[in-house]
C-alpha cells in the first residue's frame, strides 16, 4: 500500500495515473481485498485538491463514477469498513447521490465510531443538515465519539456556540481518544475546537475558546491538562491576545516536571511575555548542571528566551552539556531582535570551551562564536581563543573575530589582524573576508574570490555576495563570475538562486546592467518551467528592483508574477523601481500586496511593497484592510518554522502599524504637503537584494501539530 500511495497519492498530490487507477481500486475494494485500506486511499484521492498533470476535479470525478461499487460498503458487516466507507464517499462531494445513503445509514448504524464518521460525512457535504442532526445527539445518553462528531458538525455549520455545546465539550475531556484517524486536521480535538472558535473572530468566541483552555489547564487529570497545553499552544500561534491571556494559566498548570518540560517550547516562543512563568522554569533549568540532562536543557532553553539574565549563570555552569540552551542564547532559536545579554561568567565558560577545539562538535562552534559576535567588544578577552580556533573552524571564528576586534584596543586588534592574515594567505575565504571587513585589506580577498567559483557550487553564492560587496573594486572578478553561471540547463532551485546572486554581483562589479538583465531574464524563464521555483522568482524580482530603470526590460516578467500571492510583493517592489511610473496601476498593485499578506504568502514582503507604493496608492478600503491586518486579533503569519511564527507575526504587526499610521496621517495632509514614496535602491547602490529580506521559510504543515508530535 505504501508504494501505491507513492504513485497515486504522494503527500496528498494526485496525478493523471490516479484517475486511471480508480476503477481498479474500486473493484478491489468491492471484492473484499483489504477493503478498508483501499477505501482510505480512494477517499484521500477524492479529497485532494493538489492536482498535478491532471485536469482539475478529474480524480474526484473518477471516484464518483465508481460510487455504485462503493456505497454498498456502508452496509458491510465489518464496522471498520463501514466507518471508512462513510468518510470516503463523503469526500466525493456528490451530494445528490451520497447524502440520502448516509442519512439511511445514520438511522441504522449501531457502532459508535462508524456512527460518528457517518455524522461527519453528512456534515461535510451538507453542513446545515449535519448541524441539525448533531443537535439531537449532544446529551450524555449518546456515545462520546458521536457527541465529539456532533460538536465538530455544529462548528462546521457556523452554529452558535451554546452552553450545551460548551458543557458537552468539557464533558468529553480527555478528548484525544475520540479523535478520528481520518481527519488529520483535527488530530487534537480540543485544540481543533479552540481553533474553530478563534477563527470566527468576534470577542465572545475568543472568550469561550480561552475558557475551554482555562478549564483544561486547571483540571486535576494530567491527560486533560496535556490537552489544555496543546490547545493553549494552538491558541497562541493563532491569536495575538492569547499569550498574555493564557500565560498565568500555563503557569498554574506547571505542577510537575513533565508539565514544565511539555510547556517549555511554548514558553520559549512567547519570550518576555512568559516572564510570569520564569519561576517554574528556573528550578528544573538549574538541575544537574554538571551532567547531561535533556529535561533541564529544555527548561533552560526556554528560560534563556523568557528571562535571559536569570538564565546566564546557569548556562555558564552547564556549558557543553546544554546544547538547546546554547542554541537559543546564540540566536538560532530566538526572535530577530534578541541579543543574549553579556555575562562575565558565561564569557569565561565560552573561553574555556574554545581553548579545547578538539572537544567541540556538532553546532557548538557556530553557537559559541555567534554568541561572542553578538557581544562585540565586550567579548574582547576571548580574542586569543578565537584566534586559536580559527584554523579549526574558519567560517565560524573569522566572523566572530571581525565583530569582536572592530573596536577593541590596538594591541588586541593587531593580534586579530595577524591571525586573519595567516588564514587569508592560506586561501581561507572567511579569513580573507574578515580581514577586509576589519582593516579594508582587499588583495587576499580578491585572490580567494578568484579561486572560489572554480572550487564548486557549495560556497558559490556566498562568494558572489562577497564579490558584489566590493563594487567596482572587484571588476577583475567579472570573468570568474561569468564562468560560474549555470546556463539555460540549470533549472534547479539552487542553480536559479546562484545565478541570481551572480547577476547581482556582475552588475555591482562592472557597473553595467545589461548583462545582469540577461541573466535575470533567463532565471525568470527557467523558473517558469519549474513548479518548485516560485521563490526563485521572488529572489530574481528583488535583485531586479536594485537595478532601477535599467531593469525595465524585465517589467513583463514582473507583471507575470503578480498573480502568485507569494511572488506578488517582490514583483510590486521591483515594478515601482523599474517601470515607467505613469504605466503603473498603483491601486491594483496595492491590492495584490494586501492579498499576499491576508493569505500568509509573504506578509513581510507585502509591507515592503506597500511602503514602496506610498499612501496615494491605497484606497479607503485598502486602509481598512491594513487596519485589520495590523490590529486584528488573528495572526497573519500562521505557518513556517515553529520557533519563529509568533516573532515573525509580531514583526509584521509592528511594520503594518507603522505603515497604517503613516498612510492615515498622509490622507489628512493637503496633497501638496505629502511626501512621495521612498525611492528604491538606485543603480550602483551598495544595498544587497538579501538586505531587503530573505524569503520566508519553506511552508510546513501550519500549526496543526501538538508539541510532542513530529511535524511532517
């Protein structure tokens, strides 16, 4: 079956072969061969809207054509077959054919799990009818599985959340045993109910959602408190008001070591907002500092983000045995504006670790050096150790040396320069770059950069960015940069990203845009042939924006990107920079940017786009949309790397609020006193396309997983 899934329903995607396989699969199910498994596969194929190389709806239509074989399975003598059959046939959305059969089955089905799936199927294709049926089975005389399905059916129909439904939900806790393995979006029933209520928007619905979480967190049963934590986690990831509303209840639920460990990830993501819970983290965070202790490490990692000053001496005492906590302090799991405060004890501990480079493993070289780089001159006493470790970990140590030595005493600075010169003379690119950053010495960097493109693609993008940063001083690198271009056959995402960086570098070192325009045009063309390269278009658009009017030949490529919400913001920014101003429909461009933010496609880029367009591009309706994005309770950023979702949404919120204030003020000023939008970087500028911002992380399965389950 796993091989079959890989061929016709791979990670939720269906293909032309899927439609061709349906008749054979339906016959197999009807013949009684692994019927339940095959029905689950057919239902998944009918459910899918991720269609590749097949006409929209063709796979679902193929399943509908085989309903005469599948519907009789609702009366199978096996309860499991009946249960999965109810789910599978309802996924076809063939209401006229399926709904009467499901109602008939509802009247006859005795087995609770199958009965619950029949009700869910009715609600899936007839929400109002499902809610009507659900209202009759909420009381305690009905099986728990059926009542759970009734709660969801009512929510799906947008029925009012009544006291009876609230009481029913609380009576079903712990609800985890009642979840349907066929409904992955509702794998955590209480969290799913909370999400549905928060999604309704009104304050009263938020109030009842938080009340459910509160009740679960204060329950005497550990399994119910665990479900309350999953629901609180979901609420904080979806609602901007949830963290402050729930943090004291989270603190109250931290009744033992297991609960503290379970909530440590969430508390860390909440950062300073979770300060009231610091005292429940501290005892566990300070345990067994002289030995490995995973639970203590998790608690300390959270404390680093919640109360960094309190965590610093504990991290110093446990350094080398607390990898998660060090990762957080070094900035790899922390908010964008987070800097771990300087601490003398911790500096001493870091120096001791660096003095034994042979003992460092994994990410520790990156973590230790990044921490020192954050501290800058305050970390100057560690320069001897950084110089010692430079030959062992050049990429990590060189950057830290440049940061720490930048403003330190002449003697310390001279020692750093000597170490970097030694590395640069040996052809170590990071050392050559750090030497250039520190004292402006360009010859070693030029020598390394001339060799780097010929060594392979691993570090090519970084080398291209270094070359571009040199501007006209790097003109001699142009031949090597041209030689490194992948050409028309390089259609992979890494190749497209690399060619974009090389195009920018060529423009910067030669001062001529025509060559960069040709390379970027090729990148746009190749990306259009690769469905996985949408972010390659974004990167190419951001680089195009840097060219200013010289990038005008790419305007048509940029206009083609406006229909993709993920690509639209970068395309808008680029069009405002390269296109003839009179040719732009700025109001339509503003609408495209706002749509991208609303869909969580590229919210940060949407703010950049609105800023580039200026206040005159926004209508009163646009301002109202922006106000909802900036001040609404629902998070706009709801997907991405779990550790960064809340921080990225708060960053977006601040930017959106700033824009809203600016634009609102502008609409109340006389037209002659309004400022034009800020110009984008002109040709010859030293701003890098990466300085705008890197694309958001690859989208993962949003926030529908409990903290202790693997994210797929």
